[in-house]
C-alpha cells in the first residue's frame, strides 16, 4: 500500500477532526473545557466512551493475545460489567451529590488537603503512564507503516500527532471531545466489523466454522479453573471489576465525561449502556483475533502478538483494507490520547494549582494558565512515548495493566476507606501510606515465587495494593467523634 496514500488519509481524517473541534469549541469557557457545561448528551457520551475505554492497545493487543491466552480476556470483561454497575450506583450518586468538577475534591471534603493532593497526584502519574503507553503502540505502527518510508524520525511523528491532538482540544476540551470521540468510535467499530467480514469472506468460511476451527486449536477457551494460574477466572473477574472501578470510576479522564451529563439518571444510563456494549465489542475483538491467526496460518505468515493485526492488514490484505485498518487505528488512538491530555490538564489546574479556588484570578487568567498546562502535558507525553520506544515491551496491554495495579491501588484504598468507613484519618500520613503500599506490592510481585510457591499473582495485585492502602489508613485513623443530640 502506498505510504503517500495512507499519509493523505491521516491528514484528511485530522482535518475532519479540526472542523468538528472548531464548530464545537466556539465561545468555549473553562467550564466547557473541564466538564462541557454539564450539558452533554448521555447517548453521545456512552458511545464515545467506548473508543476511550478501548484505545489502540485493545485494537492491536487483544486480538494478538488470543494465541497465547485464548479468550480468557472475556473473564476480565465480565468483571468490567460488575465494576461499571458499582460506578453507576455507588460512585456517580456521590459525585453528583457533591457537584464535583474534579472527583478528587471528594478526598478534600472527606480527609483533607494532603489526601486530596495525593489522589490527584496518583491520577496524574497513572494516566500519564497509561495514556503514553497506549499512544506509543499506535504511533509505532504508523511509523513503521508510513513515516519510515519518508525518512521521518519517530520523535517527529510523535510530536506531530501530539500537536494535532493539542490543536483540536485546545479550546473546547470536554465539550469538543464528546463529539470527536463519537466520530472516532464509529470509525473504529466500523473498521473492526469490516475487517472481520473481509477475513471470513476471504477464507470462504462461516462464523460457526471459524469458531469450530479456533476451538480445535484451543483459542476459544474462556474460563480457566487453576487457582494458581494468573488466568484463574476468579482472579480475572475480580481484577476486571476493580480495574474498572479504579481506571474509570476513580479516574478524572473517564468521570469528567460522565459528570458532564446533565442529570444523575442520564449519567447512570450512560454507564450501564457502555458496559453492555463493551462486552459485545470485546468479544468481537477476541473473535477477530482468532480469525487473524487462522488467516495467518492459511497464508503461512509467522507473526504473533501486537504485530499480528498490523502486519496482516498492511502487507497481506488489499489496499482498501489497509486504509480501513489505518483509519480504525487512528480512530482508536485519538480518543485515548485527547481525553487523557484534557483530563490531566483539568486535574493539574483544579487540584494542584487550585485555579478555581483562587479568587484573584479572572476568567482570562485562568484560561491562560490552563492553556500553558495543556501545552506542558503535551510535551510530557512526547518524553514518555520516547521512553516507551527505548524500553518497549512485547505486549503493551500487559504493561498498562501492571501500571494500573501499582498506581491505582492507592486511589482504590482512599475512595473505599472514605465510602465504607466514617473514621477520621491523619491527613498528613496519607501520602506516606500511598507510597508504601505500592512498594510492598513491588516486593511481593518480585519475590512471589519465593513467598508463594506455584501461586501466581495476576490482576489481583491491584486489589492487594488497595487493601494495603486501606489497612494503612485504618492504622493512622481514629473513630469519628460522636455528636451529642
């Protein structure tokens, strides 16, 4: 496929995004940027969040992982459903009752300033690492497929893509992203369906026959019953539930879109709808993964993991399928990166700098500060993507889940302690506990063979991290004072 044509497709796609951004970002304010004036349509938010939840990592890594771990990822998806229900009926009512712009304001109300800053800081760390890992994977594919042919260095490709994202999110923020994510999710899902149909047609097999062939090769197994394995179904379901609760329900990027919806009822409909659609979409990704391996076997192509889908789509399918793949891939790229940079900007401005609490700043000064922070986070993303380029892993989805286990654990412990107990915490001790809990998990993970024998810790590391944080908060807390009636 001609690199010039593929590059032209990317440029046209970006121009469309700019037009949408210009239209939706007109006369925008800080309120528009941070939470879309609390007037977003819940159906648009729900549909657009599919793209944000999946990202380019899901598009590439989930299908590529099928040969190694079969359909076991669907166990995690079942956990996602449980987690979304907790978000809809436990966390969202709390956020709406407090009328939060940043969800970490809850920690200030419940514990104090140190806890508030700790929660916001861990979100910034978590989202920066996770979003740049996702971004790296897709940029690397675009680099190999297109930009290498023009002799453009990887860092230049990354910088240009980040500048594209900066341009269309600079003014509108969440108000713009709600619409661009809807467009991009449509393109991504359409690409997924068309690729599936093409392979079935090319191999001249039915869906039932393809599933039968995958089953014969052991690729369709969903549930794993060995308690010692990382794929044990209880570990995967529990891990999926807590990943969703933390990476969505306690994540400013994901929740700022939800709380931009006008009413709690509509926000809850958004989350429940998202969870059900997501299960179907992820099952289709797994099915596509099995198909890709069958297709590769038929063509005698020996490629696996994250390279499977890109290699087949760009080198072993017709030109029009290469275009569909590239459009779907960049549609998966932008929602995960644009929302992350916007959310990080919001969190740093509101939670760390406190611009909404500073009465001395007028609207123009707040906007200027927000734009400078937005630019700085764009540069930070460039640095971290380059780091991932230097120390890249075979499967980025594994990297992202490991990062989440370490960085979202303290958030899980903080929010859980605040919601489930009424104890008063020593606020100054919270940052210390939040650092110690992940370090203990690191030691446990590093020496688990010595400490646990054949038992393998998987996604439940996040839960362990959260429990350690919860226990530490309990130690540095005391019962709430009783009020006399």
